[in-house]
C-alpha cells in the first residue's frame, strides 16, 4: 500500500514520537527549519533532474538531498553527514560515495 503517492513526505525526517504514555517534546526551531529546508531542497532537486517528486523521494538522491539539508540546518551545532554536495542531483555521484 502506498501511503504517499505524491511524495509529500521526506525519506528521512526529524520528528517527535510517543508511545502514548507521555506527550512528546516539541521540535526545536532548528529541527523545524531542517525539515522545512529538506522539503524545499527535495522539491527543487526533483525538478532539476526531471523526476516526479514521488520518484525522487524514494530514490537514494532523495535521501541524499534530505541529509544535505539537515547538514545545512544543523551545521552550527554539529551533526554532519558525509555527502558530496551534488549527491542530490546526480545518481552517479551518489553511487560513487565511499562506504
């Protein structure tokens, strides 16, 4: 079953969660900015390489774009994902990443 046919979700997201026993801690402003920036970057990257948002979100480039956005949003407070800046736009670049 496809719960996101339009690709409106991020492949990776910063979110709060709860098992119902407590109220989850709200996202910090930095975490909210990270998710917002990731949504923008995913949409822009999908258009740039000519994929539908849905196809882009489920690709490795969609995950790379999300992590690159998180890097930008959290760069001042740590948190770093080792990705080439073009990974969100070029599947060949992403496949050549170490590890």
